[in-house]
C-alpha cells in the first residue's frame, strides 16, 4: 500500500509558495490542486526545466531553485528536468538574436556541474532528475509535425522577444519556434502539476498548459519568479554583465560582492536569495525602514548569511574578518596571487601592467579604472595614465575594491 504524505494546511502552503512570486496562473487552480493533494496524501509534481548552457550557477539561478526547495519542504515531488535535448535548440527567451545551440555532449557535461551545484539548495535525495532527451529524442518527424499543428504562428509571435525581432527584421529560426513546444512536451511527459520559471519564461510555461490539455493531461499551474538584479543594481544578474555572485565562489568573493549591492536591493536579496524565515524577513524590513539605522549593518549580516549558506558559519566569520582587515584596517590579504615580472624590463606602464595581469580586458578599460581612482601601487593611488612602474622590488598592485596581486621579479 502506497504511503500517504501528511501536508500542512493549504493556507500555510500558499503563504510559503507565494513568497517572492510574481504570478501564479491561475491561483485558484493551485488551491484546488493543493486541496486534492492534502486530501489524498499524494504529492504534486513540481517541475523546473533548465538548459545547462553554462556549467556554473549564480544567485540569479538560485531564485527559482529556492522556490523549488520550498515545495520540497512542503512534501511535494520536485522534478528537475535537464534540457540536454532542448539545449541543442537554444531557448530564445529574452534574446534579441538566435542563441548558439549546444551539442548533446556539451549539454551533458554542463549538466553534471549544474546538478552538483543545485544540490546545495535542493535535497538531493528527494529530487527526481530526468533528461528530456529521454522522450524528445524518440520523437519522429511525424510526431513533430503533429505537435506543431497544435499551435499557430500567430500565437508564437505573441512572444515579446519574437515580436521585437520580427518587427526589427532580426531573423527568427524555425527551430526557435519549436522550442516552447519541446518544453511543453516535458510537462506532458512528467504530468507536471506546477511549473516554475523566471518572468521571462511565462510564455513557454503557458504553452505547456495548452499542450498538456491537447494531450489529455490536466494543465499545470505556472508560477513565475522575478529576475534577480545583479550587483550593479541595473541589469539582471548575469556572468555576461559581470554583476553576478556565483554560488561556487570563494567565501571572500561571496562576502565582498554581497557588500557591493545597492542598499535598495538588500530586502530583495534577503527575500529571494536566502532561506530566512518570514519573521526574520519582517525584521529586515523594519530595520531598513528606520532611518536611524545604517543599511551597511544589515548588508553585512546578509553577506555573512550568503557565505554560510554556500560554505559554513566559520567561513562566513573568516570572510568578514579578512574583508575588515583589507578594507577597514587598510591591510592586504595574506594569500594574494603572484605575478612574475621579467627583470630585463626596467619599468612597465601602469596601463600595460593592468592588462598583463588580466585585471582589465583592454587598455581602454584600464584607463577607466585609473580615471575612477581604483588603481594603486603599495597603497599609493595612480591617477596618471603615463605612470611607469619600476621593476626593482616586490610591489602590491590593487585594482578596484577586491583585486590584489603581488608583483615578483624573476
């Protein structure tokens, strides 16, 4: 006899599910599904699909993963679909150009790293992981034609990104049109009750409801989460914008990057990127609302929390101590990397040096860093682009807030 799961009340479940969510469509259907689940003792199938386009995750990715973990805590069956097959198509969501497709081998290589990092957020033992090549790879051309007949071109062009590209004369490949249908077949295959995604995934998730209905499967409820703004306070978090905090980064990098977020994002990061309770979240809101308080204090607590989540409490304490030594006590880290300088060169221009040690991708960027006052040698700020650094002894080059390197003569 199948063991029944004991669930919290529907109201209690909805309180947690709605935390930080942008939309639940339709919310009344989710309430019905949760009620039926509680009465029957049968968990809902909660789906998150991910195309492993990159082998590393950041806090932006953690937003939907953390929501998935909350469903897991409530007793539901979490299903993580690795898009090894759809990764070969390339999700066009939010793109103003065709996304380069991956090979099946690349997708699976990235998937291993993705799963390993996702396990820092999800309970790996309770997470069902499936690869959508299992069913999509078996579809014949006839199957694809039949699937395509379920949707119109006009409906596909309702997508914001497709509409903009079509009006702008930017090519839309046929395989991109097929992507939402392929993602929808994932929902059919696992009989998804709820599918999660960022706000940029809304169209794809809604297509899933339609295609499930066409296949005689009860339509899923969709839940969208906001796209986390990066440390620059402007763009969504992305490695492309260099405004990310990687969940696999070192404690000192997580701590230092967390302190660089704008004050107006502190509450958002607590709500979307941490697992603090509703009570703690309310305290954060009250602290920030009191103009007598310094936001820096609660931001330091946030930085410690994030390090603790992805490393441990000791690492958080040490990261804060090292940060204070560097930036408050004007010290430098003990374990900074070294860069060998050829002694046959008597001196080197500061711009060339910054590029050589890879602290800037170009001379133009190096000039910008100097202009902003972010470059110093042995604690002395460099403001002149023509400054030449003498190669006569060990020196410490500092660029920006967290980049240090020790120059060593051969």
